[in-house]
C-alpha cells in the first residue's frame, strides 16, 4: 500500500513599495545588460540573461536585490529560517506568444518580480498537487510572487511585452520552531 499525504503549499504575494520610484533607474541599467534570445523545446524568450555567465556584471542587480530584501526576509522568517541565499537572479523579457514551458527549479523557492507589465496584470500557472488542479495566479506590476520551486509552473505571454526578474532561493539555519510558535501565540 502507498500512502500519500499532502501539506499546505505556502506562497507569498508581495507589493514592492518603491517599485515606481526605482523603475526608471532600473530600466536604464537594463540597456547595459547583456542578454540573449533563447529558443528551444522548453522555452521561447525574447530577451534574457539566464545563460549569461555569472561573472559578467548585471547592472540591475544591486537595485533589484535591495527591492527584494524585504519580501525575501519576510518569507525566510515566516518559514522558520535564519538565512537565505539568492542562488540565481535573472532578467526575462517576453514578447507576445513567448513562453517558459512547465518546469521546476533546483532550489527551495522561486520568485517572480513583475517589473514592467503594460497591460497591468499577468497570469502565472502552477500545478497544485494538493488539490490536483492547475491554479492561475494573477500578478500585477510591482508585485513579487514567491512559491515552492517544486511546483510545476509555466509563464505564457498572450499580450504586450512584459519584463520580469526571476530568482531562486535556498533557505538554511532553521530556527527553533517551538520557540517560533510560542512567539506567534504571544501576539
């Protein structure tokens, strides 16, 4: 006999407070960013620095990283960890009909920062193994969506060109969960 139990799938939707303030500055750095088109059986992306060697400068990285500090810190603490590493941060610009096929990442969590979304919202699909269905989450410009990287997910652009920053997170140094629960109960 095989017994399969499912657990709650945590995810966080978070609005970047300073998105509008820094958008123009980040857009200027994107003009200096080395990107390439990726076309293969798994994806068609107009412009990305996903495969660009990590030792090549990404001019947007200091600003974007500082904007992501708060949501990343929030999820790290909420899940009971003391440390997190951003193992990959990359730019993706998708034209109409571009797609990243269903897949996962080799990390604990993945995040999508909806940087430039002209038609005001975007939909990300993931397979919800708990409910055995495909969930569609809407994300609007300036929002970050963080979710477990084991979830099979996809991005398909059916509208105007859109720009995202995608990143993966690895958590470590777990907290004493009993102490964390005591602190929550005190509030």
